[in-house]
C-alpha cells in the first residue's frame, strides 16, 4: 500500500495510538498485524488482503475523525465545522443523545432554532426511524454526518433481517456465521466491514482473512 490514510493522519497531527479509544487501538493492532503479512502473500490472496487493508484503513480514518473532531487543529473537516456551527435545512445529522433507543439514528434537519430565553439552541429533525417522523433535539444531542437517513424500504429490509438474526439468536447459532450463510438465510444487508448493526443485533467480524461473524444482541 502506497498510502495509509490513518497513519498519515496520525503523523500530520502528531498522534499515537494512545490518543484514541481502546476500540480504535484494537483496530490499529489488527491493521498492523494484517499489514505485516502482506509481503508473504501472492496472487489472489495478496489482492484480497490489500482490499481488506484498504477497507480497514478507511474505517480507522473515519473513527479517528469522529473521536477527535473537537480537538484537532490541522483537520480541514473540523475547521469547516467550526466556521459553520449552525445546522441548516436539509443537513444530515446523527442522534447522539436523548432517548437511548434512537442514538445512532440518521436524520434530516427541518429547522434550526437559536437559543432564546431559557430555551437551548436546538434543531427539529425528521427520520422514518423516529416514532412520529420528527423530533426536537438540543444541538448537543446531534452531530453532523455524511450518511443519509434511511428510506422506508431500507427500514423494512433491516426489520426483516433483524427477524432472521432473532431466529439465529434463539437457536443459539451465533458463532462463525459466514457471509454466504447469512445471505442464504435471507439477510439483505450488505455484509462487509468489521462491525454491522442491524436493529438490536450486531455482527462482529471474527476472522481476519475471511468474512466470518459472531452475533451479539444489544441490551437496551
């Protein structure tokens, strides 16, 4: 690999792995272990490992930006956010506080409300994942995101996938679930990356060189 984005990011901002959460540090260790095997790989195995490294590198870079967005001075994304602290209609935001059930929901901003009297600075957002279609949140309970809110079709697909995972959970089939196995069971969600949340379930990748996942159920 000629360029490793998360390594360049760390170097340009004079950071080491201890600057990040344990989850990110774990990913860094996994990346380094995988990268150390690159010279031993040939042909298709090398191509597959390179793809996995690129994917994990991208995930790490995004994770680092999210964790340090309020601290770094050399990050152009953060500088732009500091110039524009007010959300405008149509902006996409991720819910980070309030009702725990909706933390992580991606929503679209309908209106921005500046602080007035005892009222805090807030936004009204809408999403098909919110019970009434919209909600009023203080600014501290949302953060900007490049992701798009889920459509009704996507939510229906995820709901069906959650039912399939619920059946696997009940039958205690939770370890070493292959991507092709999940697809054969009817799961429509794109199974890639290291952590995939589907409703109240999370698929955690359990192998470096193959798409095997362990199934966990979130406690609400």
